[in-house]
């Protein structure tokens, strides 16, 4: 089984790029039953905190598919989106801890 972590740093100005990879993460989990996680960092946290309808639906699909999602709590605070990020089912985990955990657990990290 593949272990894939999507590290989303694409912000609002790169919404379509981020959205395409969020959808891909869900499809890999649903259609191929692979171990997938999604982490939002930097501008990616701002994107989730200000999600439009299409992004909200894609995040809900990840929740429905039991794809773990986390974001940097420091970025969420910086952008003032902590509550809105949490409403999308995204947990908070410091970036350094998340990155080390993913590497130690053998995930291939895909940067977006």
C-alpha cells in the first residue's frame, strides 16, 4: 500500500492547483484504497480558512472518505482563520511535527 501525504502550500491565488490535488487525494483514497493524508501549510491554510463552495465540497469529501487533514496552527492564527479551518474537519498540528511524523511513518510527500 502506498502512503501519500499532500503538503498543500498553494494559497488563494493558486486555488485551482490546490483544489485539483485535494480532489486527487480523495480519489486515491476512495478508488485505490491507499493511505492518504493532507496537510495545509502557509498560504494553503488561508485557502482552507476562506474556502469557497467547490473547496468546501472537496474538503467534505475527504472527511467522508476518512482522509486525515491537518493544518499549521501558527499559520491559522496568523491568517485569523483558526475557527473556519476547524469547521472543515481539519485538525491542528505544528508543521515541523507533522513533517517529521509523516517522514518517520514512511509517507511520500507531494508538495503542491
